[in-house]
C-alpha cells in the first residue's frame, strides 16, 4: 500500500488525526530512544503506517530480510519491535520474559466492563496468575483433557453424522468446524451446546454473527486510537463500541444459564461433587457475572477461532497433496480399529502428527502471536527496547525462512518424521502457541482437537472440491486478523468411504 492509497482509504480519520498531531507536536514526538533495532525509514506524522498494508505478516517478513531478525518501525506514535528469528524470539519470550510480558490492550477490549477480568489482556499480576492456574487445573491439565475425551468424541460424532446426512452437498468447512469446536467448549464450560450444526431455521444466526463480529473487531489492524494515544478516547473506527455491542448479545445468550447454575451453587444442598461444568467452579469461587462473561468469552474465542483456522488450513493442504492424504489414510486404517478414537491411538499416528507440525509451520493460526509490551526498558540482541514498546514475534516469517527450513515453501511433513522438534514452546523455530509465561494454556486441548477432527474425517470420508475444481489451483491466500484465515472459504463435498 503506497502513500496515495493510504490517504485515499483513511482520509477522514487521517485528516482529523493530522490536525491533532500538528497542534500537539511535542506530545507526539518525544525524545527518541538511542540504539533502537534497525528498521525502514519513516515519514513524519505517520511513520511506517503506509508500508504495513492489509497483510502485515508478509510486509514485516519482507522488511526483516532487509533490516534483520530484530527491527523497529513507527506506526504513528507507536514504536513497534518485530522479532523474526528463533534467536530473537527466544530472547523476548524466554531470556527477557519477565520484562517483556506485559500487554497492549486493543481498542476492542478497552472497556471497564471487560478489562479487570481478562486472562489474555491483563498484565501478569496475581489475578492473572489465579485465572491461569484455574484454567490449567480445571480445563487444560492432562487429567482434565482425558476426562473430556467422551464429550469431545461425542461432538466429533455429531459432526460425522451431520456430514453423512449431507453427502454430496457443498459444505463450508470453517462453519462446521467452528460450530463443533464451540459446542465442545460450551459443553465443557457451560454444560450445554450454544450452536446447532443443522440450523435450517437460523435459530442461532444472531449469536453466531455476534461471535464472528467480536472476533473481527478484535483483529482490526487499522485503529488510529492505538497509533496516536490522544485520539483513543474518540474510538474513530467504532471498534470498541461495535465489540461491546456484540459481546452484550453474546452475554445475554447465556445469562439465564449462569443464574440457574448460581442458584444451584448457592443452595444449602450444594456440594462440589455436584459440579457439572467449569461455570460451577467459577461460581464456587465467587465470580461475578462480569467476571464470568469476560473470562469464558476469551476461552470460547481462543479455544475455537484459532483451532478452526488450523484445521481449515490443514484440510486445504490435504486436498492439495493427495499423496499425503493417502499416507495418513493408511496409517489411520492400521492404527485405529475401534468405533471411538482414543488418545492412545492418536499417539500412534506419527505421520499425522508430522503433518500437523508442517501445517503449523506454514500456517500458524496467530501469525504474530498475541503482541507483548515492554514493562521496563531492557536490552535484546544488544539493542534497546524502551518501556511501553509494542513487541510482536512474526512466527509466520520464521516458518517461511530458508535459513531455518530446507525448501520452506514446499509442504513436506517428512521433515518432521526424524526430527525431535515439537510445538510446546521450547523449540523456537516452531512456536504456534507461543512460549514463556504468556504461552497459550490451551495447547493440550487445541492439539488434541486438531488430531481428533482430522483423524475422524480422514477415516470416514473421501473429500473433493465442488464442480471438479483442480486441487492444485486451490487459492491458498490468507486474510490477516486475530487469526490468519483463508481469504477464500474452503468448501468441500464429503462421501462416505466404502470401507466403512
């Protein structure tokens, strides 16, 4: 995006912000920090905003080739530091983790109703530690994951049954996977489904639309309030207002569920043995409705949006690479010999696991992870990172880097067959879930869901593109947001395998 396009696209807020900036020049141009990481030259007032474009993960990767694995840019008045190598990522997420683990809260969540109870956007204070510990114990521990196996399999069975009934019809993959994952999470958290797979009458349309709208607002990259703090209060793009509006619709949907469970938990006959869901545990710990709303909404969005993106990209690669699909089919046929797929059987699917790693490498669900903020000034790779700088780790760029991977643009699961690399946060070449204290706590649940969905759909169905489309011509462009999604939705036709 050149400067002319930038001005044309954003001229009203741009002109307004320019007036403020001209009037408040000294506030917007504080004394610069010495020894910043290198970066591209920037223009007055807008800095490098005109160079970011609609796909910042790509533009940042291009900048890194010229300016190095740790660089800095100016987005208006905001200093952005970008890490694009395993070494730089390790220094930020491990070596200087304590000083660089604060958050910059996006406009969508800057609301008094939300922020005090956030697991994602809160700084690493005691409240955050308590929320994280509660999640790990009740939802994401090995014991909890195993206890959820029956429920997880039940939801996958519902998906398989739905696709059997829809054989020969064109299916929007993102939609059915998202619905399945959201119902899995809502059953764990609330004790019941919130969406319908076969929603012919649009019963859940309003709720689903509001969830997707909230996800969209959360990932907006054009926000003058974040580039110029003096403009934040005006919410020029309506991001905060829009997100709060749709979140309130979501909150209203489960308000009765919360009150019903609260009356049960507060009754004289209640005991912890009667707990049916994570919501019951929150109520036992005295959580208010506002706390519950923010906390479980984050769990829903984090636990469904990114995993949906991962599954959709993985299925896209399977459609394009029939030889990979055939090899996984043989492995699944050999190792899974029962109606219900168990965790032990999944652990035997070594080629499927290699395939998932390769999909994570080329298609990380969150290309920048969740941005960090420097809580204090510190040194990284001999450069100064000033306090309050925004920091991102471009894991998408690392997955495309020929200095890290042999033939990085080729899809080759075999590269992981003899490799000990995993995605659990210690091998910084492959960190789709992050690393350090801000690492995604839902990694075990997300990874299990990806394995189970793929194994189930490969086992049960043959897949094909509509209208005899050539798989090699499948559009693989991505659309940047809080999760990197397909620009063109993946639509497939499923046919029951004859062997089953």
